[in-house]
């Protein structure tokens, strides 16, 4: 994903903000003198070409590489959201293709339109999505939903009556640790949405809203805590949903985190995280096997976090000649992100791969495990050890296998 974003994703972000509403796609063919907007945007476009010296050890430019690195991490985030939902049954080649489409193009177009200072969703409709609620999470969650419809559920996920069966994670404590690492990453993720440019007196955002790193820390922490509590209540203390509630809370509050009072962020995070388990279970009940609840956590909460800005922050000014925050702009932007740039590309790409028999592994490979089929190694060697011990013990042995016996065997 890092290579894809370097080769073309970074250029897409800088080249697509005006297309198709206020201008064309910007590139080497563009005349910078067309108008003042194009003239202002072209230095960023030229710095995004793979052959540009901007990303090299250029002491005259300390910032382009920093922004590239932050956006490359966002791109990798979209691919990781997709990967979790598809585990245990998708071909690795198909996943790589879909992750490049998502991480190298579709979410980048969403960011160009709704997150860039030149983006037409922002300049023409007042769209506001500071923490990339719909731009990253909404696009990724609904792209994933489109893929899941073509991929189908894991073997054994649903019984003969269509009732879902729980497929527990291999190691629940490590699952919790992994999600806690994501919490830590969110502080950097959201801090990267701030700008502190030469000549500026304070930090700001691409929407011109002033803020500080301290406000990021306070609001992110409170949204995390509120989300954990809400999901704990909603899911009746289910461990996985509870810990995922922290993510749901941050994503729900992310769209307006730069302008929300902490108390308001607590309420918004609570609502989003409370609804998340119910959305995830509804998705499961209709026969869609989302292994990690990505559609509920990222898709639904990203959509909610974007739209709620138009209610909670309606009328907030965003600078000269830019519309104030409004519900119509938020709904329009959310629909473009989750449908046009999320669900449709996800469904279309996976449908083509399915028709070419490139999407899903065979039944035998799925039962044996993709670690063996794709990598040629056993991902969980303790299972093989347990099988060996069970097969070599006397048939009359009824006591549990001790750690000493396991070590000896």
C-alpha cells in the first residue's frame, strides 16, 4: 500500500479536488494560469509526482514528506479495515487488488473532495469532516460491505436454518491488545489532521478552524471512554463489542472533533458506540459474515459521525466564501463517500474478481487454513502439537494433558 500511495495515490489526492464540479483533473498537462485556484493548487500537484524531489532529502521542504507519510498511514488504515472483515476465506491476490483500489484510489478521491482545502465538497457545500469519519472510515466500511456480499460467509458460520454461530477469535486477550494499540494510534491519526505551516501563528485545520494538540488529546480520550461504556451497556458486556466501542466512540466524534466541546463529544460518542453492536448484529442476522464488525464500527459510525456534524455544529463558519456547516452538505458528502466511493467500488471490484474465480479460496483451503495455503506454514502451531499429543496418548488416558506432558511430547 505504501508503494501504491507513492506511485499514484498521493497524486490523486492533489489532482482531484476540483474534478468534476469546479475544474478538471490536474497534472503535467494543466496550464497553471487557467485561474487563481489552479495556480494555487499546482505546486502541490507537482510535488506529488513520483519523480518530484519534494519527498527526497530536500532541506527546502520539510513538510511534503510529513504529509505524505500521514496520508500513507491513512491509506494503510483503509486496507486494514478491509482485511479484518474478510479473514479466513479471501484469496490473498484478490485482497491485494481490492486494497489497492480502496487505499490507493477511492478513499483518496473522497479526501480530495471533502478534506482538501481545494475540494469542491468543502468549498461549494461546506462539508466538514475533520477526523475523516466518512472520508476514511465510511468509505472503508461500505467498501467492505460490498465485498462481503460477493465473498459470502465462512464455512460453518450459519447453521442450516441460517442462524449465525459464533466463531471465536484464536486468542481473545491478544485481540484486546490489538484493539488497544489502535486506540494509541488514533491519537497520532487525529493529530495528523492538524496543520502548522510556516508563517502560521497557531495550529489549524484545512477548514480553517483553530485548535490545539491538547484539545485532540482531551476529546479523543473522552470519546474513547464514552464509547467503551456505551458498547458495554449495549452489548451486555460482550468483550469484543466493548473494546470495539472505544473505536466506535472516537470515529463517531471524529467528524467534528476540532469544534466539539468535550461534553458534546461524550454524548455523540456514546450514541454512536451504543448503536454499533446492534448494527453489527443486524448485519449478521441478514446473512453477512463480517468477522470483525468492520461495517458496524467503521461503516456505520463513520456515516453517523459525518452526518451528526450537520446537526451538532450547524451554522459554524468556515472562512470567507466557504459555506457554513450545514446538514445538506454533510448528508451529500456522506452519501458520496459511502455509496459512490465506498459500496459501489467494493461491490464492483469483488464482483469482477468473483466472476474470474479469483475472489475466494477453495473449500479445502479454507478448512485447512489460509496460513498453509498461502504461506506454507502453520499459523497456530500449538494446534498441531495438541493433535500430535492426542494421537500418541494411550486410548485409555482420561486425564487432561499437562504442561509437562505437552513439553515432553
